C-alpha cells in the first residue's frame, strides 16, 4: 500500500488549513514522473506508480518478483543481466535502450538506467529508472529554438 501522500498544514496564508503534499523521500519516490525500482539480486523490492503504468501491473503484483517478468524471454533476462554486471563492475552505473514486455505481453522500447549500491556486487542492491518510448511519444515535445 502506498503511504498517505497528504498532510494538513495548519495556518495557511489565506485563512485556515490547507492540504499540502508531504515533501519526503517516500512520497517523491512514489510520485516521480519516471518508473523507479529498488532491487536486490534482480528482485523488485519496491516500485512506483509510473513503473506500474509503463508495464501495466499493479504494484502488489511486482513486489517480490524477479525482473524476468518484464523481459521478452528468460534468455534476454540472463544475457542482459550478464552485460549489466560486467558494466556496473567497471563503471558503477548502466544504461541502455532495450525491448521490454508489459503485462499484456506487448513488446516496447524502454530506456533503462541503473546504479548499484556496491559496484563489486552489481546485482546485490540497486536503483533503476525506466522510461517508455510510448510515454515519450504521448508527451509534449518542443523544438529547440
């Protein structure tokens, strides 16, 4: 369950209490405009609403599950996992554009970036971001002047 995202601020400027969003790390995590995952050994420990929207899963359906559920095949999961481990061991972070699979089995391009808490144990614990090309195409784009 997502924690309460609202708090009451007493004595607001315009007379009386008002509802203001809490400004804490947990609220920020859950409301971030990109998909976010906290992982341990390639298991989803926590994820935010945007990740759930990108992949079409309820949060409860992803917590405790392997990232493998988001890959087109077990082979892709294994191969990318090896590539991630090698790169993070050297650089500490990893980023790529890859084909991922949503709950409906639709395949789509997704930009993924991750950071290991310990580069010497690349899959032990990490923070991952996910951005869907589908979502980018729906958003507003502006041309640089």
